[in-house]
C-alpha cells in the first residue's frame, strides 16, 4: 500500500487533504447514525494524520495548495 518511512511525504498528505475535502460534501446527505459515526471517525483520523505532520487543510477555493503549514508547529508535540 505504501513505502514505510520515518516521515510522510507532502504528496501523500496532499492526497489525504483532498479526501478530507470530499467528506465535506456528505454534510447534507442522509445517512444512518452508524454510517455517520463511521464517516466522521474516518475523517477525524485522516485529519489527525495531516495535523500530526504539521499541516492544516486549505479550504480556500482560489488556491491550488491543498495544505498550509501550521504556524504553531513549534508549540505542538
């Protein structure tokens, strides 16, 4: 599935960021309680991967960059 390394590369994080944005499209759709819970959990896990690597999702539609570097990166452990 992937090559295991010590650090996740930017391209992998960019793909995860685009997937997270796709989850936003389900906000207005009807889902069962269990499916909603699982979907929310999956999104949160993916977002955690992005954030633990020092980035956040860029929701600016005028930007082609899917990620922004966290400004507080030095404060988080």
